[in-house]
């Protein structure tokens, strides 16, 4: 029986039509074929998956790998057509194989004795995108800006918007090392253009929130990974309710969720859902957006309510004293 789907076996693409010549992966013919293809199966000694091209609203598309195990659909991000090298395919199949292999508990540990744990990082998410950047040692201390950031904790949103090179990330990581900044728990997501996929974006954000308060994202992440995820409003409602309940304990620290490089996000659906999250943030959670331009969020309404703190390029520029300190203390 003829195949109905193109198949990559090892390093060779076998097309669905039996009279077509095989194509070797990583050749110009392979990348040319990907530009027009929509799906193919990949098989290797490590496992298999089905690759599908997901279309973007502005044209073009990106590829994802899918594998179902025990009724659960697992995904792995592959990238644009030019990213689909043989190495990338083999790494994806290994990632999915690891994700679909159930962990064997130690026989001495009963399930009932295990503490509630943070949700496991999805196989198609990069752990280093959730790391908080460390503060650099040779920095000019800028107490006037630190005071603005500290005052902004009374608001829902702190917006730091300035062109590249103005030290937005550096400022926030330096403030986090101060006495005031160290009182907060920080969740951090370093964004890139691939995060315009709403599923990928919210997987990162909810995982970051779950690390702030373990367990608040478990249900939401399971819903995101389901074959037919419900509307994002329902998913965010479950996160907000769980976070509010967890934060009701008096001893729980306030938290800040930082979205770094938010200017790379252009998907209207993500802006709309983030505006919903911002509208209903619990009092113990604060949103910090680092971006090169004002984001497509309801900023006029937040300004009118006095619910946001802003720092722009004019604020981040060195004063004469700070410039002198930079030249003398940092540059020598």
C-alpha cells in the first residue's frame, strides 16, 4: 500500500508518491521541499514523531513535532523550515522520547508521602529562558531608579521601555540584589520571536508563575497540553484563582513576574490575554515588562487609574554624577 504521508527514515525523505526520488535531509532539495510541505513523519532508532507546519497570522509558518503516549499529546518546537536539520530532528525525537517515558518512583517512597512539586518543565520549553539574570559586580549604583522600582510595587504594572543598550535588564537585576528587591520572589521569562505562538508564550509564563507558587499552574499547563485546549481566558482564570488562594497565607512573600524583551511579541491574541491577566492580578503579584517600545496593552487606562509606574529612555540616561561614576569607577 502506498504511503499517504511523506516519511523521513534516518536521514532520507521518502515522498508519498512511489515514483518520486528520495531526498537526503540537510540538502538544498530538503529545505526547498519543506517550504511547500505541511507534514511528515520522522523515524529514528530513538523513536518517532509527526511533524506539522503551524501557520502564522502574518504568513509563513513554523514546525512542531507531535507524539502521543498513553493518551497524552506531547509537543516539541522545531522552528522554521531552515531550522529543520537532521541534528534538530534527532534532538526533538530524543526530547519526546524522554518526555513519554514514565519515571519509576523509588520503592521506599510512597505517593502519599511526596510533597506538592512544581510543574515539570514541558519538553519543548528551554529552562534557561526562565533564569533570573544575575546582577553584575561593576555597576553604577542608581538609587533614584531603585526608588522608582520600589515605589512601583504598589502598582499592577512596572513598564521599563527604552531602546537597546539602555540597561533595562541590568537595572532590574541590580535592583533585585538590593535589600528592597530581595524581599520579592521573582519569576522571569526571557522572550524571543518564537514565543509569538500563544501556546508557547503561555506555557513559559504559567511555568514561571508555578515556580513562584508551586502548584498554581499544574491544571493550566495540563489544559494547554491537551489536544484541544480550552479558551485562554478559562486557563488564566484557573491560574489567578490558584495564585490568589496560595497568596492568602499571611507569610507568603509578594511576587514579581518579569517579561523581558516583550517587544518581540506581536501576536494580538497574546496582548489581549495579557491585558486580561493584568486586569485581574491578585494584590500579591506584580507585572514588570521590559521592552524597547510601549506594548499593545491598555496603558492609557492604567495611567488614568494610577496603576502603573514607567521608566523610559530619558529616565535611564546617566545624570552627570552617574556618568562620572561610570567613567571613574567602572571604566577606570
